[in-house]
């Protein structure tokens, strides 16, 4: 029997891109299967901002409602952005409490947004329809925390969903660690992305533990955008503490993403016709690629030009730029990627061909 997994990467405010990709997926699932996403998938997993998207879908929200959560409340989570944000007057209370090296943001706005979205529903109350898996990391025990909604015997079973999301999203340098004291266990929880920015392999491992044959798996892995700019050897060979510190969060969260994708692909590759069993959606965060896609859609192109006015069109990999313009660009990028983007696939002779993203989504849904 087919077992469907939905996995959501972390990526800060770029979770709006992941959610918008799901808006397009949801249309196809409803057309082909007559189901909502929380009815279609058996297991939904997410890390960091992906935990918010995953939890939203798991509790029955539409993908559009999750997009609106980011669009309407992103500024409450990330009230300022960029290097100058560290000098924001809103940050003075953090500096007073934690010193000059305080995290960039407090939990206050984030907590309010999550409580409003998920109220006090607990992991145990979520249960198995669908199963929900959220990753975090405990700095006290130096081991991962994997919140599982179906494990009613675990110490965390009565934790509200919003707290699980906050644990999963407390990225080092951006937010303080989140303190948990439940079921006789005390934790200092930080972003699950330090080990599993892409939690696909965690979900596959759980499915295999349930006794699901690999051949029955159908895995949709949704990214939050792939950075287009790397760091050359010429740059990094002379970096010291200060230079590495400025890029450490980016590297820390992105390296596990690629490792977990590689492992997931290798597991699924053992299945004949594996390309219908695993689909990875991950737009490139590139201004030139975005402009190329926009050329296929004059309506979107005019809409973006009107919204930007005198602002330059630039796609960035920022995880805390919750401005209206940046979120608009990310949502349009997601739509254009599905409508006009392509993915590499292998034919029966193992030759690499190009297929449209929309065709691949159609194929994935129809095969399951």
C-alpha cells in the first residue's frame, strides 16, 4: 500500500516559498485525488520554518492559509533584517538581558504568532491523522529531539504544537535557545536544522520502522530555495574567526540539507522507476533565473514591475527579510518555478532528460 511522505526544509522567512509551492501541489492533488493535503499524506515532517508549514498542513490548514500566515505575520517574527538590524532599538531589551552578543531576535513575537496559529493543541492530540514529525536539537543532552505526534508514551507528548515549532525554529544567533521542562526532562532546544535542515531521511526512517516497504514510499521533499552563490577558495582560504562567524549559520543549515537529500535519493534509487517515488522541489534563488522564468508570464512580470516601482528586482537567500516586496518575489518565484521550471530526469536508458516541474508533480501524484 502506498505510503506518502511530505517533507519541508527549514529556511526562515523563505518558508513562504515552500508554502506557495504547496499551493500549486494542492491544486493538483485536489484535481487528481479529490483530497486536501492533510488527507493525502500519511506522514508530514518539517524543520525550522518547515516545521511551521508542516504543522499547518497537518492540522488541516490549506497551503494558502499557511502562505497567509507568513505574509501577514512574518514581520512579527522577523521585525528587522540585515546587519543593521542588530542596531534596532527593538533589540535593546535583548542586549540588556543577554549582553552585546545577544541573539538578533526575541521569542516574543514568534511565540504570539505560533500560539494564534495552533492554539494549545498538543502533539498527542494531533495523533496519526496525519502523523507529524518535527526536529530540534537539545544542547544540554547533545542529542536530537524528534517530536512525533503518534508517540503518546514519550515525555513530550503533551507539548503544544506551537512549542514544538518554536524549539525547531530557534536558529542559533537569530533566536535564543528555547527551554523545555516536561515529563521529567529539561532541554535547551535549538533549530533542528543543525542536524536536519532537510528532514526527509528522518521521515523515511520512521516509515521503514513502521514496516513500510521501500517500494511503497512516495516522498515529496519541498525546499525553501537553493542559494545560488557559493564561497570560493580564494575567499575562504584566509578567513578567520570573524569571517567564518558571519557565514557559519548559512553553512551550518545548508550542509545537512544536501547530505540528507543525497541519502534520501540513494534509498529511493533502489526502487525500479524510482523517479515516480521521490520528487524534490527546490527553486534556485537567482535573480537571473527568476527573470528568465518571468519572461514566460507577462502578467506576473507586469505585476512585479508595478509592485517594485523604484526598488531593484533582486532575489536573495536572506532568511529574515520579511518585507512585503521580498515575500512577494518569493511567492511569484514559487509559482513560476512550478509553471515554467524544469527538472532533470532519467529515461529508461538512463539518459538525463529535462521535464517540466508541473509534469513531474502530475506524475508523482498520479503514481500514488
